[in-house]
C-alpha cells in the first residue's frame, strides 16, 4: 500500500525535524510537499476524458467540434437558449454558452443557426429483441430517428443465454457501434417457478453482473407479481434475492404493474421497491401510480389517454415520466419511427413541448442514475445531440452520437462494426428431435364420443378458464371445431433437448385454411416455440422449420412452408440490416393475408408472441411440460394444474 501521510502529520514532522537542526525558515515552509510521492497511478478512460474536458472548457486545449448558433434546450430549466454554441471534445460536451464566447480553437465547426438542438433521445424501457435485429443494426435503424441510448430490458435474451446476457449487450458498443446500451438484468429469468429456460438469476448472478460493468444499470421489469407478494409462491425466494442484490448495488429496480390498478396493489407495488411501470393502460392508474412514486414509462397508447388526464388534473411537474417504445418490430419501426414517433404522440396529446423532449432524454436518464453520462446538452455528458428544423413536428435534420454525425436527413451515416457473435448466441434451438404431428394430439380414452376441454384465447385474464365440448375420433383424438372458432395451440420446449410439447385448444385465433399453421420462437418471456394451426401435421412442419433456422417464424399453407423469417441470434434477432428483416416480415404478412383465419383479426397472429406471458394479469397459462404437469396448463396465482381435456359427462 502507498505510504501517504496526512498533510497535518507530514507538516508537523517536517517542521519538527527542521526545528531540531535550527534550519526551519518561512521560505522553507513555503516549499513543503504535503504528500509523500505516491506510487504511479493510471487514470481510467472516463477520468482522462473529463480531465481533457476541463482544459477544453478553459480554452487551454483545442476542441474536436463546435456546433454553432443553435437554439439549445436546457432540460434543467425547460427553456430554450437562443444562439448558443456546443463545444465538443473526446465525444463529450466541454462547454455550452452564448455563441462566440468560447475563445478556444476547434478542428471543425458546424453552423446550426436556425436549428433547434435537443439531447439525444433515450429509451427508458425497450427490448431490442423485439426489433428482431442485433444491436449494431438496431443502431443503424434508430440513430437517424434520434435515439442515442437504450435501457435494454434484457429478460428476452437472458432466458436464452443467461450467463452471457450482460456481455452480449455490450459487444456491439465495444466493437464501435455509436448506440449506447444500458442493460437491465432480466428479473424474469426464468419468468416463473413453473418454467425452465436457458438462464437462472438469483442474488449471486445479479450481484456479479452489476459489479462487472457500469453499463449494467439495474434489474429489468419485475413481472411475477404473485411471487412478489406471496411468501408461499415458489418464485418468492429467487425474485426477492434479485431485488436485494440490486438494492445492495444502489441500482434501479424496474417494475411491471399490468392489471394492478387498485390502491392496495399500487401501494404494495411501490412498497416493494418497484420503481417504474411501462404497462399503464388507464389514465387514473397512471395518476395513482405516479402519485405514489412510481416512474411512468408511457407507450403511445398510454400517452394518448394519460396526458389529457394529467392536463385536466393540472399537473405541474412532468419529470416523473418518460415516453418509451417497449416492443416494436423492425417493420413498424421503419414505418412509424421509434422515440421520434413517441414524442409526436405525446405532443399531439397535449404534453408541453419542452417537457416532452425532457421526457425523451433527461428524465429517463435521471431515473436510471445515468444523468452524468447522457440525457442533457451539458458539460461532461456524451455529445449526443439531435438537431431539428421544427421541434413541434419532430423534424430531425442531423443526429450526433459521441460527437460524430450518425444521422443525416434520416439516413444512417455511422459505422456498422463487423461482429462475430459466439456459438452460444447462435446455437440456441435445443429441441432435440424432429417434431411430428402426434406431438400435438390432445387425447381422451378411446371410445369417448365427446370431450370437455379447457379453453383459452389470447390475453385471457379471468380467474377461471373457459370450457367447450368437442368431438373425439375413434382413436381418442379430440378434434378442432371451426364452427365454434376453436383451433389448437402448441408450445415446444427449445431448451432441454427432449422435444417436450404441450398442446390445448384456444378460440378466436389461428388459420382455418386446411393444412395450415403459424409458428415462432418469439414467445414472451421464455421464448419456447409456439404454433397454432388447422392441422397437427402443419403445426409440426412449422415448428421444425423454426428449429431448423435456429429460430424465427414460419408460415405453412396446405402443408407447404410458404414464408419464413430467420432470427438466428437467440431465436429472437437476426444479424442483418433492419430493412432486410422488415422485408421478410412484410412478405410473411402478405402470405398470411392470403389465408383464412379465425377471429376478428385475420392475418399473421401478431398477438401470439405475447400470449404466453406468465405475468400479471394472466392467471391460467400454457407453458412447456414440466415435472408433475405433463400438459403444461397451470394457474400462476395458485400453482394449480389441470388437464386440458377429459371425457364429457
């Protein structure tokens, strides 16, 4: 250890020694060194960058770039600063002030007169997996739309590659991607105690990831509400371990409060330490949660109902909320936008202009405790700047990330690093065997004419499942019933290598075209392979196609694969430009539109990717088979299991 005496002790010792020899003078005292010479110390990159910024701000070192004459939004005062310059060095902002007052030299100057400058947009809650492109291609898609950083709710990929999850999200950035990704560790790993996937996070796992990299910012949305409040729930211990590890690291615990709208539940949610909610549906719910300290992460639908209500209530402080995307695939993101679209929705709903831009930058950064890095056009922060020709229209001209131009009139002009993702990111489909039609059979004893079946449909939240009476063939196979709009749904385990399949009947979903099925490995949140079809054989074909591609979606019509989309990274994303992935998605949708479907929403069954959620407000759900529950049908609240079919009385 370096020997460092305190200044007082060192001065006393030196003066005492000098007095003993009679050599102490006022001049000698003026040259006293207060510390012993320390051992060599190397400052990290962050410190070195800030040391450089100090010198640039003081005009003692040159800047890399000056953006001159913009009207700059101050997110701290919610005021526009007319005709201001932004001085940039080391990818950071060194100085902000009236144009021309900084007297240093710069390698480059950009004239931004007549433009508005706002901080780069930040997603308070997003799943890049739902874009279906890897982070380097996510960057190329969203940076021209103004998004410069994302809080990644990583429980999708964490359930696939648990131990490597945090490392994965920094690979693109470390390779040179301009997009900053702050990882929220997947609390739902696994989503419930009734599911087994590719990861398990308890106290030790969360503690290690938070300690390893500052870019791991907290714990992702705590979703399993029964496991939060009920000590008898089998997931209680694990979930509270992850929360304690996060608190111990002084990091952020995100929440998911869908369906929790009564005051006892809202108060319990906040008391647990769940700091945010992105699943708001009702205006009153948003108001009640915000009023009890829950940070709102409002998606477009919630923005449209909540903001008028807030205005009616006379809200004075807009800083306890953000606008965010959550889930939006590449096709929708390219057509609508991402954060730029969310800002437009908020403004149309009546949110104040300046506060809305803060809701897209500073407020989420402050919530995540990263406001020293991003979220403001202020000294020391990353030089992430969006220039607009009209802020009310969110008319973006240029986007800078780390002081480099990355978005030019809607086009990406930044780098796309070449990344070779490891095998653990590619080889994630461990089905273990070829799936066959018989795997989806739902049987009762042969000789039974009629069967009673448990019945669900997408987004069914009732306490008790529905039932229906269906015909049974001579071999005991329970049959679909098109007249009742009843189809069959299957879930194939992709982790254990045993080819375990659960199947049951659902209504108002799936194709009616003979010999047809849809299948996909995106099934929030565990991401087993779902399938829905008019034929067991077609369901097997679609499932096998998904497994063969290492993940993705497949559409079968008349027992032929007519469309597919490959998600070879984790079964969730593809390492391709967003435009290519979007084209494949659109082609699949086009093929689906040529088929006949159950229900009021014909075409590719979008809702199925979220229909297997095992979070509030779901009760009865279908999961992959597990020990003691071969049918995979379980009540999340009570743990009760039930057969999916039995002989009708």
